């Protein structure tokens, strides 16, 4: 009996795990209110290894989540995803608007970084119409927090309780949570004690308290601009990391929304009885001749003048030619003439010298005997020293 019971439990677990894989998770979101969905690593660990439930233990495998809208490469414009590390949970968060109403099918792909197994599920988010109206809204900056550390429900409750004490009401709702990096903030150093900061926006139908109204006082604005701190700081925080920066907190009163401009009333478009249609007069005739002169004639004249100047420079004045008068030759020709005359003078001086001609300039000579007889008139000898260089090379080849 015990074996049958364990087998039945085992089959039940297998069937349940199979059904969980193919089931869609349905969640709701309200227009104008914060939506947060946490992707828990522990839950998906059972999807990769369903038999761990039998032994009552859970592995701590690193996981990476990839989220996108079905049939699209990215998420809807109002929805964001964050996961700091593969050992942290992931969060889908955002605030839908009225034009975002309807169903949003989100595909979630989970990658186990230890075994590189993958698992996929679908999350169906139904954006519904807004619930209650929140004309009074305020935004607070928390400098010692990061976006994924504020999205858990427990942290949101702590922040909400602190703001409730400042506001004087318990009817508060989160409207949006935004990282300071999305507002143009700098990326912090990867060191302990450096955080990116988070903007928390909350709203209610209750009016602002005296504490919050001090944010709009001129004295508060002057002190924040000059010193960076305000003497009317009445913020409270039960946890030091949830403390808000009072000078970066703002009020957003929407109790008196601006009315849109009146829509113009269109006419009937039907002509009254007895009237006649008087079309508007045609525009007066315009003389385009001055425009033609400015746009066509003037550029052509300028182009012609430039062509004439370039022709004169290229053809009438050669580069490097300089004339002093009509009787003076060109400098280049004069230099050439002087070089030729100097060469002739040097040759005549060399021919008039009474010095014997160097032996190296003779047709053939013997370095040992000093004979100047041409080698062709002498009989060949076996001694290569008496044979001309060219003939010696020929004999060596043979």
C-alpha cells in the first residue's frame, strides 16, 4: 500500500508540473497605478527540477530572465524589466495609461546559467480602467535605494507608511517608481554606499498636509537653491535607506485640471438662399525677371569672370617667369645658357692641360709593366695577369 501511495504521489507531482509548464499566469493592472510582478527564481527552480519537491530542497542556481511581448522583440512601452544579478529575482513594473487598456501577453524565457536549460511561460496582463481618482499627487526622491530594492512588496509598504505619516492619510497608492538613471542621473560607482536613487510617485484623493504644502513655499525654494537643504524638512523614515531628499520632492496638484481650448464650431457649408458665391480674388501677378537675374545671370557672369582670370594666369603668365625688360632674357633661359657656357669653358681648359692622360682612361693597359699597347695586337698568354679582364673571363668560362 505504501508503494502505491508513493507512486500515486509521484504521478500527481509529474502531472501537476506538466500542467504548470503549459498554464498562463493571469494578472490585472489599473490605469494610472503602479504594476509590479516579481519573477521568483525559487519558483522556476522547481520547473527545471520538479523532483526537488519530493526531497524538500531547492538549488540556488543562477538564472537570467528574458521578457518580451508576444510576437514582438521588446516589451510594451509602459512596461519595464529589471534584474541586477543572475542570483536576484526579476521584476516587471510600470504604469499603464488609458491608451494601453486591453490584454498584453508577455513571454518570459528563463535560462538556467548552471545547466543552460531553458523554460518559457506566458504572463497575460489585463489593463483595466482606472479605479479611484487621485487628483493630489506628490513625487519623492530616495537617494539610498536602487530600483530593484524598492519593487518588493515589503519595501513598498515601509515607504508607504512613512509617506502616510507625512501626508496625514492612509489612502495612498503608488502611481509610479522610476530609477534616477531614467531621469538623466549618473551611473554610480560600483562601490558600497553608492546608489543610483529612486523617484517614488504617490497619489490620493485627500488634500495635501501642511508639511507637504511647505514644498511650495518661496522660503523652501530659496533655501534649496542656495544651500541644498530646507529648514522646513518634515520628512520621516523608519529605515534610514528609505529617507527622502526633501529638496527634490515636488507636489503635483491635479485637483484643478486645465480645461482644453474650445473646439471651433464648423459651419453648415450650405449657401444661404438668395446669395451668390463670391470666390476670393486671385493673387496679384508677380514679375519674376529680377529673381531670374539674381539666380541665373549673376552666377553666370561671375563664373565667366573667374574663367577669364584663370585663363590669363595659366596661359599669359607662366609660373616662375620674371622679365625685367624687353632686352633681358628669361631667368630660366639665362640659367641654362650660363650652365652651357661654363661647361664649354671647363672642357676647353681640360683639353689645354699638358699632363699625360691617366692610365685608367686608356683603352687597355697592363698594371704590372705599364705597357699601353692595345691588347688585341699582342699574342695571348696563359698568364691571366697579362690578359685583359674581359678575355680572362671568357677563358675561364671555356
